[in-house]
C-alpha cells in the first residue's frame, strides 16, 4: 500500500472512521423515525461503501445512472431505483438489467414517458415498475402533489397490466438553500407533506402507492417526523462536505472526503502557493460560498491530520492548477515545493466524480483502495 507521503497527487482520500460514523448515525436516525434507508449511491458510486450503507437495512439502493445500476446489480444489489426521469431511449438498457434479474424501478413526471413505458412493457412482454416524481419545492423536476398530472400519469401506468405503479418519489433539493438546522427542518416538513399528499391522492383515486420515497441529506439528517414516508434516500451523508457544513447539516468532524494535493510552486510576486489540484481535481462547484464565501474552491488542511491551515483556501483554479493566496510569507517555509496538503471540497459528489478510486485512510495510514463507477 502507498502511504500519504508516496501517493501520487491529486488523490481522493476517504476517512474510514468518519464514513462509518456518518452511516451509523443515519441508520440510527432512520430507525428512530421508523423509515427505511435507501441510500442514493450517486455520491459514493462504490460497492464497498454501498455494503456499509445498506448493512442491516432493507437493502434497497438508489442510483443516478444506468451504469451505476449495472455495476451495483453485478455487485449483488438487486432492489434499485433509477431516480432520474426515464426516456424511451434508455428502456433497452433497463430491460436488459431486468431480464438479468434486477428489480429496477423507474421514475417519470410526464405522460409522454409514462405512455412510452406502457408501450414498451406491452410490446416486450416485460413488467416495468414506475414511481411518479413529485416536486416538493425544489422546482427541478416532478409534478406538483395537487396537480391533475399526478392522477393522469398514475392512471396511464396503472391501466397497463404490464406496468406496476410503484409509488411516489421526491427530493427536497431546496434544503440546500437553508443555512440553519431549523430552516432545514421546515423544508423536511414541506417535503413530507408534499409526498404524503401525493400518495394519499393516488390512493383516494383507487390507485396503488406502496412506496413513498423522499429525501435529501439535509432533510434526512434533521427530520423529526417522517410519518407516511416509507423510505429516505440521502446520498452525500456518507461523506458530507463544506456545503453541508455551511448549511448546518453536519459537523466538521463528519467531513470524510478530501483531496491530497502537492505544492508545485510559490508565486511570491503575486503572493500565492500553487497546487497540483485545480478544476478537474476539485471541481468548480462553489456551493459552500452562499454562506461561507471565504471557502472558494476548497479549504486547505494539514495533509496528515486534516486540521485546517488557518486562512488558506483555494481561491482560483484552472484545469490543473489551484491557487492559494498567502498573506504571511512564512507559509512558503511551512509548505515548501513538493510538500502536501489536503483540500476539503465544496460538494463531495462532484469532486469524487473525477477519481476512479478512494484511498481509504485509517488514521493517517492507507489501508485499502475502493473502486468507483463513473460515467453513464
Ligand atoms: C432524486 C434524488 N434523490 C436523492 C438525492 C440525494 O440527496 P443528497 O445529495 O442531498 O444526499 C438526490 C441528489 O441529488 C436526488 O437527485
């Protein structure tokens, strides 16, 4: 195994103790609220992490790409929701997975896709399971819980003998616009009210709605009442990140993911350190900036302990360069060319997407490499 001193940079580091704590905390919280956890694996994209996140749980998982669906099914996860609206062009791939034995469920928020799913299921003599996506306030995708569209889609799906109307699904992405635990709890109530209303309207119309699926990490972590919901789908909770810290969804010690980078130069005439971690290694996500503008592209930390190096942030990036302004020249001695730092990212899901694997850390020792499934 390489060590933190010999690992090539940039590399993606995963603190195993923090990962396990985050997962245990979420398991306990879901158990207290009597709801199943269906972790969204769009963040981790790793079978090793999925096994930890589903241990002792009902076992279902959420995916954001059909490549993830294939990878996780091959790794033994058969109960899957593909939580991105389905289109006809993807149904052959879906069908191949179902024919291999995957219990793969789809989502839609429109009658066009619903009809296409019905036609496909009929013409291929295949049973397809579909949930209706609900907009509980994020204003991204989904029908409104009070809309006629909800019942129209429900009827189209349910009238087909080859399609199972499997339930309703929502993601309260507006929780990311909060910056206090109290505000997140209010969004969690809105999310619950909306998805339960949608489920009740379907049932009142004589339509089945066995799965009532909700969740973002902030709402899952801080919700106090999830009655009427059958499952929650947080994803980034396994790692957390600076955005989650900025909005009040986690604590600093929960931050499990970081990027190991090297100092490749000192630009003394401008006044910054140059790192070999730029836009591709960190991403250009600035989400934590809404509430912590000083963070910019990432917070610079000690490479062994992850203790923040006070006042050091990656303020600008180009493809392979990250620039860290310093106003005390002593930093050039503390961080000579060739030395290493750890960067905490804004958005763990997006940063991790640039890496094929995690370097798993126990203390400051690398004890494993876990693969990831990227792409589409
Ligand atoms: C449909 C859906 N469900 C669940 C999640 C997981 O939420 P989070 O990223 O807050 O963990 C996402 C994230 O984008 C999502 O799109």
